[in-house]
C-alpha cells in the first residue's frame, strides 16, 4: 500500500488514494543524455479522489467563486496554494520511501461535482531554485530586529596598511585575504623595472592596489543562513573546497567603498506640527501632542508606513441642507533626510526599502537635505494608488571618517476644494489645506574607514554561483530532508554505494541491450578570458587556457555536449629564480579589466627572498613571506601526483613547471565518461517486481548485479502500487577488481604517498562507505606521533598529518593505519608512505 503525506503548517496529512491509481516515481542522479545536469526524483501526474478528507487538506481549492453571484462561496484566502510546492514524503507498505515536494496541478468536475485532484511529486532538489530565485550573490543577509542585515558586514575590516599586510601574510587564517595580483601594473620580485619591483622602495607594493579574495566555504555558510538550508559532507571540509577563494575584483581599479553605518535615530519631535488654512478663517499653526511620529521606530531605526493615510483635518463649516457639494482633494507625502556634517570629507547616503537599495546619493559634502519622496500622492484620488508597505532604513559611508547628525522629516500635505451647485453650475467656495510635519533626530555618529566587502562581490546570481560549483566538482546534491543536502562528488558517490544482486527478480526473456546515445564531442569550458596571458596562450595553441575537449573523430554520433562554468580561469606565473607567484589582470591592450567571477586556491604561506616591501603613503614595511595563490592546490604537499588543478585538463603547472595531469575532468568526470565511452558500454533495460526490502533501500549510487555483471543505475521508475520497476542501466566497465580490492581502494582520497625530505602537513580525506565506523591506529615507524590515533568516527572525516623532516640520509617507509568496523568484524586499511632522503 502506498502512503502519501503532505505537510501543511507543520502537520503531516495522509492523502486518500484511488484504489487502482498507479503512482510511478522515476529517479536519476546523473544521466548520460545530459552530462552536466543533476536530476532528482519525479513522478508522472497522478489523481486522488476529492473525498471529504482530501477536500479538507486541499481546502476546497476548486471553489474560488467570489462576488454577488457566487453560490455558497468559500473563502479561498489562506487556502491550498497551487503556486508553491509542499514538503512531504512517500511510504510503501509503511516503510519510508522518499522525501520530496508536492505540486497541485488541477482538479476535475463531473456533473457539476468535484471528482478528483491531480498532483505531481518531485524530489527536494527542485526547491533550491525556488529558494534562490534571481537573488544576487551580494544580497545574502540575516534578520536582526526584523531588519535585513548583510552577512558580508561581519567580514568588513579597517582598510589600512596594517590590516591588508596581516591578510597578505595570514596564510589561510582569514576568510578575507589579499592575493598579490597585479591590477594597476605587472608585479615583479627582484626583477623588472624599478617601478614594478616590489622588493624595492621605488616599486613597493601599495596596500591599496590589491583586491581582496573571500573563502568560498564562508559564502556557502552565508547561503545556508539566508535560505534556511544546510549543506553537509566531507567534501565541504576538504582542502579541495575549504581552500578555494572567490577573487573579489568587480571594478577595473580599486576604488574603496567603505562600510555603511546605519543612521541611529535617538529621539522624535514630541508633537505633530500642523499648519492649516481656510478661506473663512486665517491660517493657523498649532502643535498637536496627540499625533506622534509613530512611523519611526527608535529601536530598529526603521521608518514604516503606507500611503493609505488619514491626515488630521481641522473642521470647517458643514454644507447647507438640500445641496449636494462636490469635493476634490489632493493628498501628498514628502520624506526627506538632512545630514549635518563638516565641509571637508565627502560621504555617501544609502536608502534601503525592505532591505533593497532604494536611493543612493554619492560624494555629498557638508550639510545636505535629500528627498526620498517628492510630494508623492496617495489615497483614493491618487493615480495610480500606491498601497505598498514602505520600510526605510538609512546608511552613511565615507572613505575617510566623518562625524554627522541627522534629521528625518515626514510631511503630509492635504488640499481640498469644495464646489457648491448654483444656477450657472458649480462654484468653488472653500479651499482648506493642511500640512502635517513630523521629525526624528539622530545623535552624533562617526563613520570608520572599514572596507565594505559586499560591494566587491562579483555580479553573479546565487543560482549561477552554486550551479558553477556543482558543475566544477561534479557534485551530487543529495536531499536528506526538506532543508538538508549532502554534497559529494560523483566519483565518491558511486564509490559509496553497495552491490545489489537482482538476478532473481529479472525476467531474462524481456531484456533490451542497446548502445548508449553518445556525443561526438564533449567540451569542458570556462568563460572566455580577456587576460593578456590567456590571450597569448590562445594565439600559441589555438585553444582556451584551462579548457578541455573530449572528441572521437571517428564517432558515429554528431552532437556536441558542453559543460560550461560561469567562472574565468586566468593564468598565473612564477618568477624565474625565486618563489614569487602572481597574476596580472590586464587585457591584450595592457589595460586593467574586470574578470568574470574567478575562483583561485590559497596555497598557504610562502617564504621569499628578497623580501617584499609593502606600504601606504607614509610607511613602508618589509615582509619575508606572503600568502601564495594560484589555480592549483597541492593536496599531499610535495607529492605532486595529488596536486589538484582548477584547469579542466592537463596543463603545465606554473609553480612546478611540469605537466599537472590532475585537472577537474580527471578527478571528477573521467571515471563516469570513460566508462560511458568504453567500447563495452551497453544500456540495459528490463522490468522486475521488487520486494519492499529492495524498493525502500536501493539507492542511485548502488551497483546492480545481473548474472554476475555489474551496472550503474541511469534511471529507475517504480510503480509504488504494483512494485514493478523499470530499470535503465549502464554497464560498469571500470578496471576489473575483486570486490575485496574495490572495497579497500575506495576508502581514502590518497592511496599512497611519496614525499621529499622536508617537514610537511598533509590532509587526508577518509570515507566511511558502508562501514559502521572508522578510527586511526598508531603507526609503527617514523610516522609515530604525526597524527592522532583512536576515537570512533561515524561519518566521512579528515585526518591531519604533521610529517617530520627526514634527516637520516636514507629513504624510509611507514604506513598510515585506519581501522574499519562493520558488524562484529573489522579490518585495517594501510596507506603506504615513502619519504625520500
């Protein structure tokens, strides 16, 4: 029996079903027909009866009659909303099957009586797009006292020589670092012209010429906070991801945008000033203590109002009886803010409405009054009516600190004309008018020259940014609840599966075997770079730096499939004769340009000789190391076979000056695509009737064994009522190994290490797989004390190894020992380590 449960207002409601309704759920995580897309669970539309029980759940959605002709109208306000998806889950014979989202597609009437509803089920992955919408990456926020506050604000810091220098020499200790990348000139160390040599006083590195970079894992944290979701997985904590930074260059030359300081209103005028004028009486001005500036909240500094106001009117003479007057009125609101400051340093004023930038006034000097609303009309006589809710907040920033005070003024103007009927038509007899003035005051405040990190975030949407990360590392986004998602690379995802022998459930007389529908060419691309070095590379090799094409010229297929990232991959260069690495953000004409969003790796602290001179306008300091950035990352220190490149394919490493073969394709795509393009690749389709023990626990990462042959699941469609399952499988053509070998070789991201004789730190990623737990064991040789041992770990995790230098003069060997437990048995996994003399 199939169970369908939908959460409404936090309560799970069971849905009544037609007895013979087929509910088919198709599952796919990556499909050979669309290599760059991640799939999810979905169902065909199915119908459910419009029973009294279901009508209560869907709140009689079909009945939206309104108006005077409605028969027994039902108020649909707050009813089931077809515009959104509802979280829920499926059961099979009482066993949990899938979490997902339900969508109401419609309803049917027969003989003027409601008969059924039509519903779709989709996996939780769909809701990420719903949450992100078209939000920009720079808009991530949290709510403080009912006000949106940018999450990037906590990253702001004083913009001066000391802070920037600390973040040049800070290794990976800061979320915001400053890569030494040339943006106004090409930078050299101990070479080049004097004006470019940052080891000299003449060519010293100015702190205000290098742009910041932000740790990507911090951005992911902010995305989780903004949208109320959680990402987990060992991949997030691995060096591959945790040392990845987003380069924050969204302007040609660095122009500082200081942190914005919210205007703090500390008091309000204790009365409403009302100025009134009437044709039959002189104008007057009075203070009315009953009318306060309630729109301004001194606790939150938010001015909240709508334009459906009812201003105070002074009474005036009633019209004579038996006459019908005609009244015309005009009502308007003006909102202004006055900033009182000194006449020297310029400042910027920012006005936000409901957390979104509404007005900007830049380079203001001295005392100035700025109009937010200029006599904006409102009420029933306005055209058009504006019934928006306004929530205004005000911010000041300045590159150099200023001290200021502020006054917020809200003015409401009302003009009314009364016309009386006469023998020759209507004649105006009175023109009463009224002005209400309310004020709020901000005490003295001072700005600081903090850099505003939010203003440097590249122009990209949250959806495109996340999509880029997912494609870059071929990540599987696996929903574990409505708001929780597990991230895992496709290679590790499949390695994490178990084997299911389903031979007994397959009808051998009803199996189809076909070749996969492949592509003649698969392209892996970045955005085209304007960088001068990339342009030179393009001219020399007739290809884009970092891109990769996988092509079979003799293919029987014609189509090209492209996996394209929204990022730019600009080239780095290492200076000959020393350990200085940099990049230059110049175009082919030698001019600064704004790169597309760019991801770079933090390689940690690098000692240099000669030293670097870093300075502001009055002080010059000397530093002997810097935080090196590049587009590759040594995952196992001096064992270059584990250096992860952000290039798609093999390119010459700018640091090691040797070919780095471990690109994004090799690490995250090759096993799947090479298996797919293997001559032995087959697509196998068959039907089977599966028991609940398989239906409810079989995962897309698992391998299917049919007659001793192993397959990867491409898609599976399960009829939850009949238990009939349609499989579409891809033959698994990975290198022949025994099951025992396969189980052992997939337990770590590092299989064996060969290192030089220097002391070094290595991070090891350990996978739990289908075991119950793992723990490290004490090494037997020179690795004793280099890593902690003991402690049960019940999920994928990380180990840090602090390897000592080899001063023996001889090569030495040892092993990193990891013990796994499953049920009542255990085994030890050894990673051999060789350290050269």
